[in-house]
């Protein structure tokens, strides 16, 4: 029977930098409170990540978070998703449906573009639908056929489908703005 020995070593980050451990040897970095896995030839071995990833530089993280063009990845799920995500650059979302389920949505932009990407003559009404629960939904739309804005009760529509609305105008008085 072959004899094996389990050997544990520990040292500071500086000491790890000049130490080459045996293949498969584990050592404790007392400066960073991490484990290093050694391969028998790399000085310092390979430091494992902490749960906060705070001992890795952005180069190490970026190299492992790049999405290969031949693969797709899901982050989280309906029952176990990401909580708070902070993005300090641009965010591009491509797909057929984008769902934002937040109580309040705050947008600092002063302009919103709806119906972006249409080429040629537009034949679709464009607008905002407001879900009122068990009450009739309402909308504020640009009625393409009448070439004007309109407010509408939209009981059969909730804004999830691309449609052209058939509006019937029944206005009997001039609307006024309430302050």
C-alpha cells in the first residue's frame, strides 16, 4: 500500500509569492484568508476566490465572465435570481419581450422612443397602455389612421401585442387640463 501524507502549510501573501508547492498541495494565505492550490511548478500556486471575489483583480474576473458567441447563459431564475445589479455603462437588451416588474420605475431620460426600428411607412398605432386591474384599461396613443393623439378605453388590449386600434370618437365637450 502506498503511503500518503497530508501536509498543510501557511504563510503570508509575500511568502506565497516565492513558494512553489507540490502538485495538489493546499496552503493557507494568512494575509488574504484564502487557499492556494499548487501544481508543483507555479510559484504561489493558484489562489482560490473568496465569496466576495474581492481578492481578484478585474482582469481575472473579466477573463472568466466573457460570454462565448456559441453559448448562452442564464443568470438567475424566477425563484433564485440576482437581487441588485449595478451597471455603470450601457445596457442593451435584445429580444421580443422585456418585462420590468418593479413597483416604481424612474427614468432620468427626458425622451422615450417607442416603435423604434420601423422602416418604411408606419401602419401601427403607438402609445402607452395603463393596466387598471379589474377596471377597463386605458391608453394614450398616436392614432396612425387619424394622424392624431387619442385617449382610449382599451378593455380588450393590455399593450402586450402589436395592434392597430379602431377608435370611435364620442367626445361631446372640449377637454380641459386640471392643475
